[in-house]
C-alpha cells in the first residue's frame, strides 16, 4: 500500500515536472490530472486483486484443510525421529527445546539444565538439551520413535 501511494505521488510529480521542463506550462494541470487518473486506476486494480485473493484464501482455509495440513506437517516431523542424529539435531531438537523452554519459563541455562534432568532424566535430557548438538557423530542413528514418544509424554505432564 505504501509503495502504491509513493509510486502515485512520484508519477504525478514527475508528470508535472516533465510538463514544466518541456515548456508546456498550460498543460501542467491536465498532465498531472492524467497521471492521477492512471494512479487511481492502478490502485483500484490492486485493491480488487487483493480482495479476490483474500476471498480465495477464505475458501481454502476450512477446518478440514487446516487439519490435513497440520497432520501432514506432524507426520513429516515424526519421521525425523527414526533418522540420523544429524536429522534429529536439525529438525526435532530445536522444536523440543523451544517447547520445553516455553513450558518451564526458565531463562537461566543452569536452571534449564537442572529442570531438564529432573523432568527427563539424564538419558532423555540428552536428546532435548539445546546445547547437546553432535558436531562429529552426525551419521549415527537417532534415538527413534519410542524415545520421541517418551519425551512428548513427559512434556505433556508438565
């Protein structure tokens, strides 16, 4: 919207300055008016296109479609659990750590570590801990779906 208005102002001012430079002083007002008409037509077309797009978005945002998209994203995320440790570190660990930090509201890293060890235990906390990303053992297998399920169960109990 701001670009459209700025473009319109530049168009009108540019048309008037061009008419003055060319020496067509009596034509400054009609040229400026013509530029304003072109701007208003472009604005009208832009608004019509925006309304048409928003009505299409409303049609496709029914609850069933939203549920299908959520389910698809969830299934693809869960598939990372049975992949390599690198995939776990890239796709699952950030989400799990973010959810854990949000649910515990811990800002202090030491307190976060202590809370994580209490909630998950040492073995599971290693898979949630945001600071436990493996830089060298990327190709070893990830913990698997059972571990993800147990982590999610414990997070649900928070």
